[in-house]
C-alpha cells in the first residue's frame, strides 16, 4: 500500500516463524511547494495468543515540514536503534472488551 501511494518509498520486512511475528518498516513522504512531510513507521505484528486475529504494535517518527534536514539526520542516526527497540519490547497486555451500541455508547 505504501508503494502505491509513493512508488519511491523504501521498506523492509522481517519474519520470525518461531514466534509468529513479523516486522515491516517503511519511510514515506509527500512534498508541497512549502515543505516536506515525512513519516517513518515500524509495525510489529503477531498472531493473537488464542488465534483470534492479529495484534499490531506501531512506532512512528513524523515530520510535518519543520526542519526536514534535522529530521533526516535524526532518522539516519536512530533507525536501527528504533527497530531493535520495537523488536525487543514486550507487547502491551491485551484487554478484551465487547463493545456494543447498547453498552453505554450514545451512537446516533
């Protein structure tokens, strides 16, 4: 999907079949006449412990046009460290709730 919106975007993937996990990281941007908006994402996916779907963990580093050169330098300096941090961080606890319109939600 990233390549569809920005064919020049770079990405990489990693898979750990033992733990049923995968990592996707990508860098994408868009340019306007005034600035460059850039975003670096790391997504870590794993199967739900009871096999009921997929769990995602995301890290994002964004630049909204302010000092792109500084952003690019920080990205280059920290990319590998951030990826390692996402890989080694434990997933947050899963809290499952059943939400329905009748459960105290005012849905119009």
